[in-house]
């Protein structure tokens, strides 16, 4: 019995190609919010302790809310959606394994971190990249 | 060499001051206007404030008892990161106060326009500048030494810290006449001008963004009316 949720994705043949145009379209819908949030983040790390995963994982930096939104939605925005599947899979692990979207993260500058992580989840899902919990009902 | 310095000095104390102030104001007004255009007024609040239950509610001041405020503070970010928040408050206050109430700056303004603000004694400004530079050192060491800061730090984080510190450091050296005064004061003016222009166009823009995001945009931790949402 694995102690973590398995993140192997069942990928169907037609969904292996990533559609950068679709990702860009999704990003553009929230462009203002993403752009301003990335600029407003002064990388102060004060959000760290508001994340229970950060405090319960020996304060590993990758659980810090700022780290998670910078390396998911932030990364997608900087690359203008031009990412490959491997990159999306890395993002998937950040936004599903390292974050449970409990929405308790606190940003001194008022950045809506859960909103941005949720957006990254939506983008991953649109490309068929999401965790397989083994209860999808497909088979 | 001397003529280049003289030219730079005259440029820095004349046209560049105007250019810097104009760019700073135009850039700032543009940024704030753009921020407001990127958000819209909401009909109703979508996400409310923090629930009334939970640890904060006990600390919420309902009957105005004096103990409640300290409890609120302890449960806030100032309680979690007392040192960093303390240093940050001192740093940001001095960043505005020292140049604004510096005697030398006010004499220049007085000579030009015949008006000036109240000014600190020179000795006090000197001490406050040292205190400011100590705060800069604190932020720099924090950024270098803490793994969680290194994980998200970029070149711009160091650059804006440099931009904040450089006019203070060069001003201090010029005041104490360490190194060549003329070079130092020219450098001080140029660095100050670069800093001013950079405010609206770099991460220093958190000067405006902080107020828009914390006071105007609606979310759980809104400090103000929080009646705006992203378009």
C-alpha cells in the first residue's frame, strides 16, 4: 500500500500532445491577476508558516505557498503556455501533491495564492494531466 | 576625467532630477490607473472575511478591552515573524522618513522654492541611516542564509534591495566625506534618481500593489472595503 497518493496518470493516446494555444487562452483569461501577483510577490517567504504541509514537512521550501504558485501558474505564464508534458507533470505534483487547496495561506501583500494554484490545476486538467486516484470509474 | 565628472554632476543635479521625478510620477499614476482598470467594482462580496469562529474570534476586539489587541497581534503575522516584521516596519518607515526630513535635502528645496519641511538634526539622520543600512543587511543575510528564501529569490530581489540601500550608503559616505566628496555626491544623486524611476517599473511597485491588493481587492484578508474583483 503506497503511503502517498499515486500520481501516475492514465493517458489516452489522443491526449498525449500538449496544446499550448489552449493553455495560453486559459492564462490570458486571468492575465491581469497573474501578472500583478507575480510582480507583487516580493519573495519575502512570510507565507511559509501559514501552510500546514510546510510546517509538517521539516519546513521544506517546496511546500511554501509562494514557491508553489511561482513554480506552477507563474512558470506557465512566463513560458506563455509553451510547455511539454514533463513540465506539466512536475506542475501537477506541485498543485496536487504539495498543495491540498485548503486556502489557508496568508500573503502579506494580499496575493490570492489558492486562486492561482487552482488555475494551474485547471490548466493541467485541460491537458489530461491530473492524479489518478484509482476510482475514476473508467475501468 | 574631471570634466566628465563635472558634466555628470551638473546633469545629475539638474535635468536628471526633473526627468526622474516626472518619470516617477507619470509611471506611478499610470500603474495605479492600470491596476484600477484591471479590477472592477463588485455588486456583492464573493468571499467573506475570516469566519467568526476560530482563534482570531477570541482575540477580536468586541468590548474594547486592552488585552485583546495584544492577542490579535500575537496571532497575526507579527506574532509568527516578530523580528522580520519589526525590522520591515523600521526599514520602510526610515526609507521615507530619512530622505524627506533630511536637513541637506530641505535646504536644497528651500533654496529652490522657499518652502521646506521640518528637518531632523544631522546627527539623528546619521544614526537613522546607519539603522536603515543595518535593516538592509538583515534582509540581505536573510535572503542568502535561509533556504526557503533562496528557493524563490531572483536577481531582481537583490537588485531592489541594492536600489534601496545605494542612495543611503552613498549619501552617508558623502556626508562623512569618505572618498572623494564630489564623486560620492554625484553617485548619490544618480543612484537616487535611478531608484525613483525604478519604483513604478520594478518589484518596488509593491509600494502601490500592497495597498490595492490588501485594501481594494476582495479576499479573506482584505484590510479595507475589499469591494473590487479582478476582471
